[in-house]
């Protein structure tokens, strides 16, 4: 039989008009189409049973003409095509399929009941087949091959949709760029306002606090003999509250500056930094027996000043919350979690209830009374901000009365 050329394709397909299947022509269906072509209905049913589990649209054609008709209205992820068919065999059908621009690259898997020969296989690959299988076929083998082309078709369609959306959104992108520029200008303006606010907080709010603390101290010193114990205690509370407020202002200002400070990367000896910080704590409280375990040679790349602040806050917490532990123990080291170096600070102090772990890193969030353990609740929020700026993450594990472990990583991204 002479293979028809492009101008004859419409004449060939007009002679075979397959019925439409409602379930297979639904719009917005994320399933793909698979075309099964065989002149034997029993073979089509067998192929349908093999591939039904893939959950895709299975369209059946009993001749090459019927297959070409389907190709006028549908796109297919893969075509399973019988070689030996009357009137138009599989090779002739494949040639016509690949003559059309729309189906030029549609993968075709040939199925034949004849013994596979090199000549037949070469002919199949010559007309664009991706595989050539001899019946009876192994169902699992067929499903595996077809599923590859199904996934490829889905990803291709997804890419096509994304490309179309990108093309349609060029104007939106320009508008977004303009809006982003406005936002940057607005943020710069707000940063200047924040700096002005920080200056006001630093100077205008500190001044009355200093006066409160000074007058309370002067009153205590000059009028102590005229005050009863209750009066003296009240003045002490006033001084204590003013000092606490002043410290809170310092911590909040420090936290806000962390978002603006430029990162300066360098290689750091974290073990040496931890040792230096703990030595200062020991000098301040030489009477406290604390067992310290520091893994030597732990290094990382990051901003020296900020990472020292983060380690200071973590170690200060460990030192503080082991204060009531007669055999206090603090450990610093590094381990590997998910292929990533993960640093940790561990203690055997007061610990915490894991049901409240999400509150730990929020500003002003405290899981212990100030009367038990002093603090402003800013330290861990500062740690989180520093670690996030280094592209890392920080998390905690603890048990009430048995201590806590704070883990952190230092990623590569910078902001």
C-alpha cells in the first residue's frame, strides 16, 4: 500500500469517525490521553485492563484511520500501536502521525504478535518508535514504560501552562516591579523613621527612668531612718523596676539593630568563643561549681559579632537556668543532622514543657517567672533573628527539671 502524504491525511481520516467519550473529553481534566490502536477488540480490552490502574484517559481505535481521526482532536502522551493491521499497518500509521506538526513528537510503542526481527525493529525505530514490543507482553513491563511517558506529558503540559502564564503576565510583572520600587522607597522611609524612634527611645525614655532610679536611691539614702521596712521595700521595688525597664529598652534596641547590621563573614572558632564567654561567667560567680564540656576545634563561617551575641545569649540562658542545680553541667558541640552541621548548647537545668516550645523564640515570651529566673524575654528572639540572618534555623528540646538543648545551623544564604 502506498503511504498517503500530508495532503491525503484528511481524506484518510474522514472515512473513520470514532465516537466521542464524554468522560475522556472533560475540560480541565488533569489526566492525559493514551491511544490504544489494534484491529482486534480482545487485544484492546487486554491493553485497557493493563493500563486502567494508571488513572488516565484510555482511548481505543480499531484501525489506523480511526487513530488518525482521534489525532485531529486530541493530544496523546503515548500511543500503543499494533503493527499488523489490515488496510493500513502500524508502520504506515506511525509515518502519517509523525508527518503532522502537532503529533510529530508523540511517542509510539509498537506491539506485534510476530517474532521480533532486527529488520522489523529497525523499520519501527525509523518511523519514530520509542520501543518495539513482541506479544504476549508482560503487563507490569508495559505499565512501567507507559507511566514514564505519562509523567513526561504531565510535566510538559505544566511547563507549557507556566510559559503561557509568564507570557500573559508581562504587564503584571512590570506593575509588580513598579510596586516593589515604591515599597522599597517606603521601607527606606520607615527605616529612617525607625532610626529616629530608636534615638528617641535611647535618649528621651532613658532620661525619666534615670531620674526615677536616682530619686528613689536618694530617698532611700537620705530618709532611710524615717522609713519603716515597708517603705524601704517599696523604694527598692521602684529602683528594681526602673532598672528592669532600662534593660528592656536596651534589649529591644539591640534586637532592632540586628535587622539592619551588615553581615561580615569570616571563619570563626566557635569553641574559643564559647570558652571565652563561659570564663567570664565563672569570673563573675567563682563560687558556682559548673561542669563545662566544650568540643574543641568547632568552626563556622559567619559574622563574628552577631554569632558571639547569639552564643552569649544561649550560654547565658544555660548558666542562668542551671543556677539551682547542685551539679550544673553545660555542653557545647556539633553533630550532623540530615547531612548538615548542627551546633548545640545543652544544659541540665530547669528545662521547659515542650508543649510551649513555639513560644520560646517570641519577643517577651517567658516560660518561667521573673522571680525564679530574671530576664526580659528578648534573648532567644535575638538568637533566632541572628541565625535566620545567617540562613540557618534554630530549635529547642527540653524536659521540665532535666534541662534543655538548643540546636542551630548556619546556612549559606545571607540577607
